[in-house]
C-alpha cells in the first residue's frame, strides 16, 4: 500500500486537530462580539426618554453597546458563575474613558456617572462572567472594549461612503461594503424601531482580539433573530 504524501498527512492532521478543538470547545466561549451602538437609534426608540452625555452631543459618535462571548454553536452564554464580583476600584483609571465611550443613555441625569456604573455592573454580571476565560479579568475586559472602540472610527467609515445619520434610508449592502472596505471584515447588524415603527440601525457588530489591538474574523453571528434588520433601514440623527 502506498504511503500518503507529506501534504496529505499535514492536511489530515490539521483536520483532526480542528475537529478536536471544535468538540472540546463546543460549550465554551471561543471568541466575542463587540457592538458599536448608535445613540440616535437608542434615543429614537426609548419610551422613557434618554440623556446624551455632553461628549456625544459635542462629538457625535458610536458608543460601545456591549461585548458578548460566544461558543462554536453560536450561543451567547449569560450569567455564568464567577468568583470575581464587580469592583469599580479595579477599573478606576478607565472610568473617565468609559463614561465617554460606554455611557448609559438612560435618564434622569447625564451629569452623574451613577447610571453608567450601573450599566457596567450589569454588563459584567450578564456577559463578562462568561468571558473570563477569554479576557482573564475585569480590567482586561473593559480595557479591550475601549481599545476596539478607539481603533474603529465607525462614523467616519460610513461618512467616507456617503452614509450619514440624517434620517435617510440606506441599503444594508451599503453599510456592509463601507465597513468591509475599511476593516476587511464582514460586519453584522441589529435594528430597532423608532416611534413611527420604522426599522433603524441600532448596532454594528464586529469581533476583535482579547487585547483590543485589532478587529478579527467572527466565527458566525448570533443565531437569534432579535433585532434583525431588513434590506433597507433608517440611520437617524442625534436629537
């Protein structure tokens, strides 16, 4: 019987290794999504109003909507067991940056950081407890989010493609092409509805490395249809 060629052997080993990795990691987080949230869409859908931080009013931009770990099966685990409670002191040198880039948009007050701290606590308890194996700790989780927010000038990318938050309707392929041209990676999208029932861009989803140094490939997007976007949707202004 003829011995397999060296190239065939390498391919076979790679396939075995990959299948083993998939089987062992099926229920464990393998990567994460980062959501870039458009504040104008949050506020256009908010039933109880919203409060923009001064920094967003002065310099309109996408904020961080969240970081969510996911598994090979496409699930996003939540509320995992953790021995590490949320501690604001662990991210004390990040809070000013977080207030600008990952703020709470809920009222009553945009001058107080209380609502933002509550938001970060909720994100930690719901999502980051399931991503500790990826990031290694609370500081690393929030630091990676800030790095990826800084590295992706989402509004400028869209503006370069003549896509603006002016209340116009755009085709999803226009958004996808603009972001892919700038990052080389395919984005995902979620939409919500304004008070008139129009579907509007809510979040743009990408993936990154856990150090927050670069955007990377996503191994698929969430299986849930929650927030699904149509072919054309609205890009509302900040009001």
